[in-house]
């Protein structure tokens, strides 16, 4: 079968073909890096445990798409696609509904079955729809008893079976691996399972994919019987291939829970016996498309060349060149951003190459004509970390190998000046080359390099600047300022960005040498406009104009400390926010003030608090920055950004983010009181998004859901104090009693006594740890329906949970907002309970009729199907037994800011 051979090496078809070609013809283990790269995976994806069943599905889907280019779009389907029919057949009327469905593999249950045939029987098991689960047939008003199930109408030539070894344990609330024994034969006869059998549904086992390990970690290997004519099995385990017996390949992979055996079959592949010889025939040389083979061989040749280059890498060296023209376009600190220097092709430059050979190479690279020549300066890194020219390379260096010119560094860095041959002059021994910049604070601060000058060591700086003013590249505003003696001069240096110098002193007295940078500051009254357009276009107002930058010292401090920080709304943590330019030295208050200014009118910086990045949550940290923390560590933006507690700190892109929250109290109040985060639910949590009829609009803000912070004094406050403060903030009428509940993982843990003391939560700076449950407040009153139903009898509060229908239950557990319902102590009929729950959640009868009701304890989940049966809680403890309604999840789960590497869903990105 010929797949498309695109020129893009990262495409899946070619990478897969290359793997199989090398398996067929190679004598060494095959590398799969190209294949995983074609999936769009990085190294972390490749070494993360993936689900092979899911990968198989994705891979088949991508191959199907790729083969459309070859006018062979159904080839994958012809091999792996089967057909089944979903049916619902009414029992008492003549009505049947059917729907055809294609499949590429079958998911068979392991738990509770002894053989693969029992798993097939269970797969085709017919379900009765009766009682509360009756079916509404089209054209009939009454709900009908019906049978629901599936039938096989066609099985594929290659049958792929996924054994469901991983299930959700409802008791423990976790995924577990099922190691139970499930027997499968070498020959599988499925003729009795196909509705209209053609007689060819007899299969031979071709491969057994084994998973060894548990839910959290494991390893895959596979047993394959490659040829139909023999019964010889091979075990493929990474780079090791061994000959094995049929017993080892089949019998020893059935699984066994006692003694616990962690290796067992996870996927099976069967081939129809009457097509096995054609599907599994030996691949001959002529079967491989010639174009494919040529491309694979060419790819191998290129890989060999890359290998040789790697082996010879130590014989070559890196050379970076900086043109003087690049200096004149630079408007920042130092001579140039060194990461933007031009790097020559390393493969052309051996360490043994002579300097004159390199000069010829550079001249050709720059396109010099016969009237031009080069002046080349060697650059070196000084002790203060700056990179500056240290000496001019002359004719004495022509026969010096580059390895000696490079010194201790791994890269030779050169400054290249292009000059006419007629103007070449040798530098005198008492001359030093220095670079000059001009700074003007108005109309917008600008810094620009204006050229270099060979200065006599014994000359004064004033004299050198006067000589500089004669150069054509010098702006006319600077010439006039020099003539008027209206300039201030600095040396650009580190650790201090700039320091003033006395222009009446000589270069020797100022200790200035080759490579030093002189900055000439114009007075604010001089508007610098005659710079090249490339420089003027780069001008921008520093710090959004919130602070003045009037001197060269101010501007260099700005260049050294500027940083762009994004501020996102805490209520929308994944959405883009406001990008601000700030200084690393800014205080917490200055940072909040800048954000307040950006947020606009009415924003008060004293009521803004910030949350730094948290590597564990891959989003905002749970606790905000506190003044106490900042006072102990240093109140600067740099320290605040480093509070994500990981190597590299704010240098990573993700951590240049703060999340902000606008609060009701001044920030200082949080330092002296206990903060209680609590959600007010006027509806008591009964509203189900997408299912409940709407809550009537109201102007009273206390009749809306609200997440808020409440401050109460440390150590002595109770939850009654919290509810009183809530009433003040939300305007809740004083006569309405409030109930506080703890909610965790979408179920109510307990009702919190209002007399209970509020715990003092110590936020751990290194983790941001805090309470692992949500506090919810709601009206503690019975509605009209409850009062009428309960009368004066005793009742207890029962938690009602939400569980999703179908496969979601196995992976998601509970969802949504739980709520409480009062239930008579002596118990109530299930039908009455259902109706009371329906009215609480405000769902229409015809929809609620399809929702199942369950009773859930720590150890069991029991359906409540008999509407006449009596159900009682039997316990005074909230959460020991709960009710649950099963319905479709209408909205996706709340998404956290990001996903860690090990949480990412499996995806082929190509």
C-alpha cells in the first residue's frame, strides 16, 4: 500500500513508512524520534506514559486523511472498519428505531467476565427501558416499554479489541487497573455474533499488546505472529526482539488478580482467516514504491552527513561579526544586542584557519568591492560582563590561526569597519578607539550611537568631542550644543549604568581606553530631530508617560530595569490582560498605582491586590502577595516576580504575569484581620445551568450569586460574625437566617455551626496552601413546598449530588453544585422525593423523567427505581449518605489556568 511521500519530514505517513522500511531492512534497532516528532511531540511527550488505544485511534484517523491524497481514502476503513446497528424496539407496539454506526475497534469489558466470548455477550446485552426509564416513541404520546441494544452487521478483516483494563472506582473515587483474568483464544469464531453472517467471521490472533504496571506508570510491549503460515510468535520490547512460545504470548497474558500480576493483555488484534495470507504476506523488495525507497535512502545519506558533522564539530568554531552600521542603528545600552550579531556558517570555519583566510571570507560575505577594505577589531568580554573591542587586528595577525585569536572563549567575536582603501590609516600607539552616543530627553527620550573616533590618550575629552562634531554622521543639534558648550558628558559603565566625567581631563586621566562608550547629553531645551528615521521610529514614551525621564542617568536606569508585565483579571485567569511597562525596582504600591491608572477612572490602588504565578497550578497562586511577605523579602517588583519559587524566576515568560483582584477593603486591612472567602448562593445551589428554568431578574444584589471576601478579627471570630458581615456587604435583610456549608469535590461535606471559630489559615509562601474546601453561604429557610410537605414533623438535611450520564461517570465523578433538601426522619417515598427535587431544580417534567435517582454511600451506588419504595437517610451526619441525580452535563467543567505536562490530553498535532 502506497502512502503519500510529502517533502515535509515531519509528516506522519513518511515517518511511519521509514520506521517499517528500516525494520524490514535494517540490522540495528530502529530510532523512533522522527515518528514522535511527526506527532508534534516534544521530549516530555515522548517520555510520558500515553494510552496506546487512544494513540491507535488518532493514528488511524491521520492516516485516513493522508491517504485521500493518493485517491485511496477508504483503505484504512477497508482494513479496520466494522459496522453495527443501534436499535430500540418497543415491546407492546410495532415500532423500531435503528441507527448505523461504524467502528475501528471494540471496547470490551474485563471485570466480571471470564472469557472474551462473555465480553462479547455483555457488549451485545439487551437493556430493558421500563419503569421510570421508558422510551418515548415517535408518534406516540405514552411512554413505552422497549428493548435497547446493538447488533453487528459487518466485522472488519482486521478486528481490533480494546480490553477495558482501566475503570473508575466509585467507592474510592479514583481510576484503577483491572488485572482480572480474561481468557482469549488463538482462533476466534464470531459467526454467531453477526446478524447476517457471511461465514467468514473466523479470526486468527495476530498480536497481543501487553501493559505492565498500574494507572500511574507502566510499560508496553507486544507479541506478534507475523506470518499466517506459521505459528511462530515474537516478543517486541523496545529494541529487544525475542522468539517466544505460543503459551507465553497468549496464556500468560490473560491476567490474574491473585497473586497480583501487573502484566496482562490490553489490546488484541485478530485477522480473518480467509484473508490472513494476503494481509500477512511477506514484503518483497518490489513491493516498496521506488520513490519512497529513494527518499528513505536520501534521508539516510543526509543523516550520515549530519553524524559526520557532529563527529567533526570540535574541529570547527563559531565566528560572530558586528558591522559598524549595526551600531549606528542601535538605540539601547551597550554597543549592540549581542544575540543579534551575524554568525557565519560554522561548517566553513576550521579552528586551524588563518586570520587572512577569514578576512577574505568576511569580505566576500559583506560584498566588498575592489576599492574597499576591512578594519577588524577583536571583541572580548570584560570583567564587568560587557563585550567591547580590545585591539585592532593588523597585518601581523594575518598568519595567526583563529584558535589563538579566540583565546579562552568558544566564539570569536569581531567588529568590522568598511573603509575606502585610500583612507586606511594605521592607529598610533597612543591612540584609543572610543564610541560616542547622544542622549536627548525631548520631545521623547532618545539614545543613539553616532560613531567612533580614534582619540589621543593625552588629549582632553573636550577636544575629542570637538573633533567628533566634525564628522558627517553627527546630528546638527549636537554640533550646535558642543559649540555652545551646553552638554553634559557621561561614561557608560557597569555596575552603575553611567557616571559623569570631567571633559577638561585627558583620556589617560579619565582612565578611558579602547572600546569605552561616551554618552553626550543634550539639554531639555534642545529637540533632537535630525537622527536617521530608523532611530526616530523606535522612540517610545518610557513607562507610559507616568514618570519623567530627564537625564541620561534616568534613561539608563530605565533601560536596565524595564520589564513588561501582563496583568490578568483573577475572575478570567486564562484571558489576555493589560500589558504594562514597569521597572524591576518599582514598589508594590507603585505597581498597583500603575495598574490602577491603566484600569481607568474609579480604580483605587489601595483596593487592588496581586497574585503571582504558581508553577503547581500553572496559573495564579491561591494566596495573594502580602505586605508582611514583601517587607521581609524586599518591596520590589523583581522580588514579587520571583515569588513563584522556581529556578529562573521571572526570566520565564509565564511568570511575567500577575493576576489582579479588586477588593472591597483597603489592602492594609487584610494584614490585621482574617480573610474568609465565601460564596453567597441565594438559590442554595439548586440552579443547573442549561437545564433549570431561569431565576427571575431582581435589582436586589443580595438575591444574586456572589463570591466575596469577608474580614473578621483574628482568633476570636465565629462564622456568625462572618454572616453578619456578609449581611452588611450584600444588604441581606436581618431577619433572614444564613446557613454556612462546606463543599468539596461537588458534594456537601457538612453544615458549619455558626458558633464555630473561624480557623486561622496560614498561607505557606512556598506552596500557597490553604483550605481545600469551598465555603458557601445560603438562606437557612424552608421554601413553600418544603413547609407544606414537612408540616411540623422532624426532618434532616440530605445532600443532593450530580453525576453525569454514560462514559462521563467513569472519568469525571461528581460535577456541578450540590444542594441540600430536607427529608422526613421516618423516610419518604421515592416518587415524592423525585418530584420535590425536580421542583427545587426547576426542570421541566418531560426532561426530568429521563433523569435517574441514586442513593450513594461510601461503599455503594444504588438506583432508586421503585417510586413507591420508601427511602430514609438513616444517619444524622451530612455526607454519610446522599442522593444523586444522573443527567447530561450541559457545560464543560471549570477550567484552571493551565495544565501541567502530565495532565495534557493525548494529541497528534501534525
